[in-house]
C-alpha cells in the first residue's frame, strides 16, 4: 500500500467494501441456513399432524363401524386428534409457505450482492 492506495490500483474504499460485502454475504448465508432448518422442522411437524389426523380418523371410523367396542373416551381422543392435527397442519403449512418465500427472497439478495 502506498499513500493509502494498494499496489493493484484499487482505491482503499473498494478494498474495505469487499470485506463489507463478504460480511453481508455471510449474514445472508446464515439466514438462508436458519430458514432451511425452519422449513425442515415444519415438514416434520406437518408429517406428524397428518399422522394424527389419519390415526384419529381411523379410530373414529372403527368406533362407528363397530370394529372396536365403543368407548367415549377413545372417541373424544380420536376427535381431538383429528381437530388438533388439522389445526397444526394448517398452521405449519402457512408457516412453511412464508419461510420458503423468505428464503427465496434471501437467495435473490445473495445473487444481487454476488452480481454487483
């Protein structure tokens, strides 16, 4: 460096801007990784919710058809599983969509920074 100017001819602000660019890129990468983890958790919870809906529905159907002896406690539990599974499924599905949108927006920001 000679009088604040590197030997390659770049100005000092450009060198410092490169460090800032790397910092921003690493922040965006961390954000994308965090969002990917949230997406994975949502998918797991959605799978569990679907399982609860199916299990509850099968138990309700088995009670109605008479495959198993009618038990009011089991019927209430089965109905609760169907309703609870439906609520959890809907909530996590909307969270999944919002998270995927945020992740795609972060990827666009990353691409813009790389392209600049």
